[in-house]
C-alpha cells in the first residue's frame, strides 16, 4: 500500500512539474558526440536562435561515443520527454530511421542537419551548402583578390572524389558568367595525401610561371599548397585559397600565404536548424518547393527530397580566423 | 554463523536460516538498488512514470542482457568472451549479404543464429582444442570477426530488411510489451534453470572453482567449455537479429563497445570475475539497473560522459560494499 501512495504522490508531483514546462517549445539539438568543438559552436548558434525566437528552449545533447546505438538511446529519452522537435546530426543515415519514425509518430517534428538522415526518417534535411554555391565560392575566393584577373589552378583530392568533381564542374560553369577575367589553367589531383599534394602544388608553380592563385577545395590540399608557397618564398605572388579548417589553416592566413579561405559555419548551421524545427512546430508544412525563413541567415527552399542548402561557405580571413580557429 | 570462505570464494552455508541468507544476499542488495533508482527517477523526471517510457527503457538493455546471460556462464566457468560485439557485427553483415540474395525472414534468422553459433564454436575450438587462454583468443577474434565485416561492407551499409524481420527489434507482443523484452525474460528463465537446476550448471560451477578437481571427478571440462562458447555465440547471433531489426540496417561498426557493457552487467550482477560464483537473477537485476540508470539520466539530459562516470561508480560501490561488510564482520568476530 505504501508503494501505491508513493507512486500516487510521485505522479502528482510529476503533473505539477510538467505543467510549466509545457508553456514553451522545447527543441532538442542532438549531435554526433559531445565534446566536439564543431557541435559546441552549433549549440552556440542554436542558443542564439532560441533567444531570438523567445519561448523556445534548446536542449543540447548527444552521446559520448559517436555511434548510432548510443544516439538511439538519446533519441528514446527525448521521445519520453515529449520534446516538440528534434534537430539531429546523425551518426548513421539509416540506423536512426526507425527511432526517428517513432518520434514522428508521436508528434515530434524531426529535422536533420549537417550529417543527414534518409528522407523517410526526417521532415527536413539542412545541408550546410550546395554544389553550385561551393563551386562559385571557391572561384570568388581567388577572384576577390585578383581585381585584374589572371591564371588560377585547382588542386583537388582524388580524381574519383564525387563531391570534389561536382564542385569543380560548378566552378567551371561559374567562371565565364561571373568571373570572365579568371583563367583556369589546370586541375591536378593530390589524392588528399600531404606528400602527393605538395608535389602537385610544386608542379603547378613550375609549369605556370604566371600563376596567381591555387584553389584547393580540400582541407589536406589547401594546407600542402600554402606550405609550398611559404617554403618557396612566393607569399604575395601566389594566393592560396579553398576549403580549409580554420584551426589547421590559421598560420597561413597569419603569414600571408592566403588571403581568405572558406568552410561551413557551424554557428549558422545550429541557428538555422532551430529556426526550421521551430517553424515545423508552429505548423508550417515541409513539402518540396516550400520556403522557410532561417532568421538572419536568410531563407531556404526545399528540393524534391525535402533537403535545403543553408548558404554559401562562410569566409575566414584575417579579421575572424582567430575566433574560428578556436572552435574547429 | 558466517559463510565459509576458501581463497576468497563464497561457499553457500546450508546451516544458515534460508530466509536470513536470502535477505542478506547480493540479489536483495541489487533489488534495493534497482528500487532506489526507480524511485529517484520518478521524482527526478515527470516523464519517467509512463507506460511507453518504461517500455522504451527496456531497449537500452535487452540485447546486451541476452548476451550477459550466456556470458555469466562463461565467466563462472573461469573463462571470458570479448568477441561478442564482433560476432554481432559479422552475423549482421552476413544477414545483410543474404538479404541481397533475396533471403526471406526465416532464412535471415537462420543465418544470424548460425553465424553466431559458428563464431562461438571457433572460439571454443581455439580455447579447448588448442588450449589457448580465452582472453587472448577472444581479443583476437574480436578483431577478426569485425575485420571480415569491414572487408565485406567497407563504408557501405545493407538496408531494406522486410517488415516481418523488423518486427523482432521494433514489434510489440501486447500493448507496450516489446518482443525483445519477452525474449529476454524467456531466455532468463531458461538460463536460470540451466545454471541453477541442472547437472550441467553444477558442473559449470565446479569447473570455475577448480577445473583440475572437476576433471578428476569425471567432468568433461573441455566439452562443457566448448558448449559455453557456442552458447555466447548463439546469444550474440540472437542479439544481432534484434539489433539489426531495430536499426533496420547494417554497418560494420554495429554494436561497437557492447562487450564491455555486457561484462559490466555480469560483474555488477555478482558473478565473480575469477569464476566459480554467481547467479542469473543477479545478472537480470544488473541489466535492469543499467537500463534504469542510463534511461533515467537520459531523461534529465545528463551528458553521456557523466553517465559513464555514474555507471563506473555504481559498479565499484556495489562490488565494494559487500566486501566492506564482510571485513567489518570478520573484525568483529
């Protein structure tokens, strides 16, 4: 009998505790693993979004080890807490589908960001960027510092890398329209290997005496190329740019081998994911062609698979590399 | 009267009042711990006392618990099997491969169970046939089995399991009672009878306490150990079916790190890591406790790293407490 009394008292307490929490929208930001600077930055953006939206509470959570099984346990506990929405960067695009479907069955809105979930396991997926935006950005990074135009070359990863090739194609299409005085003289492949990338960068410099910029849309290649330019005393003559991790690349912005590089901005990504999740909670429908506002970042339109691209890669230069190199 | 102890191993004293020894047993301590955590959870989170929450909770431990039942027997016999998580990976991968060739649900189940038993038999052969230490053998097969899974799958995944197969990991037998939890309870009863009510179980204890003496008493030590490794293989195969069905897909990294969670459950359940002592009821309670702790802390959104610290502390406290009590009692005597 005592146990029943205790249970009854607990249940009453539970109802009392639960009531105030219902007043606001609770959105869980589930990341691949905790203790990762990239996702801590995403959480910073998510908290900013919550503050702007008002009446939104962001629960920042994730497993210790980056496995699908551990992430499922986290999602299970969020379902039990009856959160209003889940924004997740998944450790596995398929394994999370059944548990996220269960979440949706119980009325929880599901958005994936950064690392996506298969379409049947979420309502919207937010990509940090898309192929055309990346292709255009990598040329723009070089063109911005070449007012009179000139020769540029691309140092890519493996010649079979699907995403790299798609970006390079998009870059080639963007040049005649938007950057007519940029002349792409060569595309070489460093296989995302430091030694091979260094050799290829040396080869480019030797073969093209008028080369003004090396564009490396790979974090390995961009560091190798900047190191070659630094070693050969070509700082100021050849500008290295591309997609780079701020923490790895800071020294080359500092020494002038590069004017600017770009990559996804995790703060904006977390911010936008919360905006999308909140829009779904407020009753907006996720369907191909639908447009959503993502606050100060702008707006996104869903494609055929309900995926959206947030924005062009975020630019890092001397003004902000210090700040971002501490994040990721 | 106190229990007689020989080399630190506890021998049951039949002269004690059975009621008194039941109250003072390890299992009753675990029941208290489980109740304590249950009540603490109910007060800590308004979402805990809900049929669906409690049902979801069971998924945190059923698959690991199934393996822990068989692992308890292996550890009682003085051996260990660290390859269980890798057996899951290999069994899941081969089920996925069979699916690509159009296998139906019964075939998939047969593949999962069969691969599990074969892997277990391979471990058992290396330990009993070649007389290699089980910890070395299973650290080796831990890499071997998962390595094969990685060779087959690389960075790809198998998916598209039929709905009738997914039911094993996602289905409910009645209301909130999942198939997984029913299977776990049935297996627990079977293992309870096997360990505590049959000659086979008695021999397992005998081997764990003194393998040489057991051999001279006519116990076929190697044959029993071989069967025990096949049993952990079988349970790992069954866990592979449940986990694959629950995830709806296979990747070679599936179930990574499960082996340590399983061993934690077994040790928390009061099974002596040196062999020779332990009970199935203890293991079942330990599985429940780990489920309650991880789910309860999850409801409070406690970061995972704090959760691991909590589980580690719980393990040390629950193991240290009875030893402390015994030391105090011995000092008094």
